[in-house]
C-alpha cells in the first residue's frame, strides 16, 4: 500500500488519477453550493440584530476559511518540494495559488460589503482585515515570483521559500481577534464550545464550506493537469494520452 502512494507522486501516474477525480469534486461542489445557498438564503432565520444583511456570511466565512487553509496546504506541499525535491509537490503548490488568491479576494470583498451595513464603513485597518489583505499580497507575490523566473526548478524553490516565510501570517489572521481589539467579533464556531448560532445557520455555513473545498480541489486538479502537460512537454508518456493525441492530430 505504501509503494502505491509513492507511485502517485510521479506526474505520469497522478495525471490520469486527477482527471478521474475532477468530475466527482466538481459535481459535489455544484450540488453542495445549491444546497448550502438554499439553506443560507431561504431556510435560515433572519438574524435578530443584523437582519438579512448577515446572510453574506455564507459566502464570506467559507471563503475566508479556505483562504487560510489553501495557504497552509501550499506550505505543506512546499515543504515536500524542498525536502524531497519532488516535482509534483511543487506543481501542486503552484496549482493552488490562484484559487487561494481568489478565495482571499472574495473574503475581502464580501467582508467590505458586510461591513458597510454593520460597521458603517467598507474598510477599517484593523488587525484581521490588514492581515487578510497581506495574505492576498502573499498569494499574488508567489504567482508573480514564479512568472519572473524562467527556470521551473529555481522557481519551485524560490516560491516554496516565500510560501513558508509567509505562513507566519496565518496564525496572525486566526488569532487577531484575540490578540488585538478589532471590529471583528470573536469566533462563532469553536472546537471547544457550543456554536453561537442557530442550527440552520450552522448547517448552511458548513455545507457552503464543503462546497468551497470541493470547488478548490476540482479547479486545482484541472490546473495541475495543465501544469503537468506544460512542464513535462516532450516526455514519452504524454504522447500516449488519448486526449493529447486528439489535440495534436
């Protein structure tokens, strides 16, 4: 069993597996998004203090969670890329970066829209907002750094180092509401305490989070396959793929 896992660390072995996984995760993302939005926008009760304005939470919070989770996942693959010099690990980190940037942008954008009716302003330079903005710059920095270096292997190492250095920002984002006085409320959901929201609200939030996760997996695998084709161009195994043979005919 261990040998099989190591087998899939090669781009040639993982490429077809990723192709088979994409439809399942894409379908799950679409289904979960429909269910989650229905729960959040239709079924969940109106908040006593914020009214219906709070419903943006069903987009904002999953995007914010995923923005941090994706970066930690990038850091994990970066460690493997540096420690074991594995090509697929570096490709995986590269494939994750654009989706992480998207999730971070969505979190910032929806947070601004939510802040206007609740705080009276679209933006305030408090600790969580600022650290989340820094996260967006880190994602964009990793993407830009890779584009600036022609040699893929050198780009892999440089981006891995930048990703690991930037990982210190993730606990700052998470604990910012505890370490500093911010406009953000404390955690509504905790592993050590009962949720501070209605069950239907929580259900919608959890379903939307899984929808965002499934979407991330699907688009990352699609992007990973494109990266593999680009970086492994000229490899013998690529010429045997039916989908690529059709493109070259």
